[in-house]
C-alpha cells in the first residue's frame, strides 16, 4: 500500500472507463486488466452495447473499470442511445482511458472523440492499444500523433494480448482514484447479472461468421433459466431458454442456416462458454424471432433493454 503523509497506508478506489471508436480493443483490455472474461469480444464493430463493469483488486487499490460502446456517428436510434450512454458514463467516473489502436492511424473519428473529451471533468489517459501489431518505430509515430490530439494526463502504450505494460497502465489509472475503501467485495470481478452475461455469450457466438450488416441487428433476451426439479435433479442440468431477435426474415434465415445448422453451431459455442462461466452443465434452447427494424423503434428498444 502507498503511504499517506508518511503515516497510515492508503487505499484508493474508484471508477475508470474506456472510451474510443468501435473495435479499438476496449473490451479485450478490460478483460486483460480484470484477469477474467467479463466483456464479450468480436471483430465486429459495436459489439459492446452496455456499460459493463469489471473489478480489479490490488492491495493498494480497487479499480472498477467500465467498458463502454464505441463512440460513433449514429445512424439509428440505438446508436444515439449508445452514444448517450458513453457520455453519461465518462461524466461520472474518476479517470477516463481513451483507447487509440496503434495499428490504425489517428483519424477523424479519434479527433471527434478528443473534442468530446476536451471538457471532461475527469483526467483523461490516452491508451495506445495493440502495440504488438506494429513495429517499434510505428508505435513511436503513433504516440506522437496521440500526443498532438489533446491534453492528456498520461499516455500509455499497451498490448492486451501480449501483456505489455498492463501493470503500468493499472498504476497510472489507480493514481487518479480518490482515497477510500473497496467499493466491491473481495473476489468480485463484475456486478453484471448472471442472465445478462449468459445473453452476451449467446450474442458473441451468434456474431461470428455472419454478414457485415447482420451484427447490429442481433439482440438476445433470456426468457428463463430453470433449475432442475425433483424429476430431473439427478441430471443437474440448468435449462436456459433464449430468444435471438433480428430485424428481417432474411436475417432469420442466415442465423438459423440450412436445416438449422448455423443455429446449432451458435448453440454449441454459446453452451461451452456458459458452462465455463457457471461451472455446471447447461441445456440451451434457442429460438430466432423477427422484431422489425427494432434499432429504430423506441418501444422495441425498450423491450430489448435499451
């Protein structure tokens, strides 16, 4: 623990959030810091749709990391609501991590977000992600471009996959937290409800290998999670029934696949992740429904949790 005025050891605790364009490595970075998969990951932009909290515990600090959807120029009501969620989140945290991938040039999207962050109440740490993907001289060029983008409290280059400077980033973020006791119990890694984490694992499985226009249109709702009764207790299998919503009939066909083959693949992949999360056997019952243009419909957005 750190010392306060040379006397009692101090403990810091508070909230940090990661912001940035879609698909810049925010969720991967949060999972790397927490040491457990809390946020789903995909190569598809706009995978994250909620503010997801992961908890990192050290002797001297508890850092609650809030992963947010990618800030973007919205084309739907869902996009507008996701942007509003990001702005609400970074208005409330103690430190902001602005993620800019080293394998991409700083561009108009980053400049737009930098302007959004210029008046932020909290200090902003610029984080150069994915530094393992480029040569050292390219990293140096990227860091220079990032430094010219705004006034940052710190700039930290990292790689989540290669564990480069992850501990350094934690040190930098933690020093911006206020002194205080832990906010979450020891051992907690997230406050995400179990059914929400299960729904996200199903959506993650459904995102892989689908056409470019489809990922935005997929939403998942858990209908029920049923514990074994007296007749099925010997099997000790948790039954999970879930609905996958898409916006058009043609998308429904893509998700289901020929003779249900694709939906079976989604179910098998999701079940594996869910059983790993819950530590028990699972029976997963998936159905696909059409909720026409739900991304633009306020009522349907509300029903789907947005």
